[in-house]
C-alpha cells in the first residue's frame, strides 16, 4: 500500500501528529507525558524547531510548529522518538514499534487558521471528558495563552498578539475564541494535507501538485470520543 504524502513547508506552520502503534497507550502516566515534553524542549532549539501549540494525550500527540528545513524536522522528531522509546522500554520492558510509523503533517494557513487549530488541539482533553476545562489539563499549551502561565516549550503564536492590546485582553480573547469547526475538526486533522481558506488550499494544491485528499465539503461529521486516534 502506498504511503500518504507528507508535505513539509519551511515558511508556513505545520500541524504534526503521531500515535501509538496499534493505537496503544504510549504515555501511560503523567511522568511519561512530562518526560516527552522535556525531550521536545531539549531538542527543539538545536534543530531549529519552534513550537506554537501542543497537546500530549495518552495514545497520541499534536504539535504545531515552524521549521527551518525538512531535515531539521525529521532529525528533531527522530531524536525525540528514539530517546522516548528508550525511556519507555526501560520502564515497561517493552519490545517492538512504539509509534505508528511516519508522523503526519498538515500545512496550515498562518493568516487565518493557525490560532484556531492551536485552540482546537488544546481542547483534546475536554472532548475526551478527561477534564471539563482545558485549564485543568497540564499537558497542553492552553495555560500559556489563556492564563499567561510560563511555558518554556512555547514560541508565541504570531496571531496571538492581535487578540488584544494588553496581555489581559489577549488572554481573555483567547479563552473566548470560537473555533470554526467546518474547517478545523478531527476529520480534517486525520486526513487533510492543507488547512485554511479555500483560496489557500487551492494555492497549496497548485504549489505542491497534489489535491487536499480526504477532505469533503459540507458540515463535518459528529466528532468521536478523544479515545479515538487523532481526535
């Protein structure tokens, strides 16, 4: 079976995701989630990776990043995956593949949908019914934007500054941000190659010579529980 296209841009933000092999839990404890976040922070600067938003769930993770080159991104994720695998192997006497193959990437329209996508993935734990308020889930970038909590992993979303004149105004606007779920939804995150306005998607299709596969027009389907992969 041919592998899905994995498109990388060095000028536009990317939504990166991967899950456990056979949908298994790869972050079984809070300490494992914290260690994965440590690895992301430890490896990002040396590889020229800037992380705008993130969310670490039990069987998968989401990152929204910008990179200097394709090679930088591949090296960064390889270093993180290898180090985390060794950690996981030692703690669980595990053997075999931990992550499900290649990571998936979506190119995001920075002008319109970057902050929307970030806000959406930060609500993973709410949709999974792990918490009722995204603030109560420690393993996402939500607290940084909504409350000003220090987070060394985060590079500020370029659109965040436009939400208000003061930090308090921006935080309040972020908490009240309404997500356009006809574009940013779980089905799109699972299948799209490009995320943005119709004009943006058409331009990307021309630039990369490939259609935005797996995306249908109309209302999105009812979303599944966050126990499903890539929700």
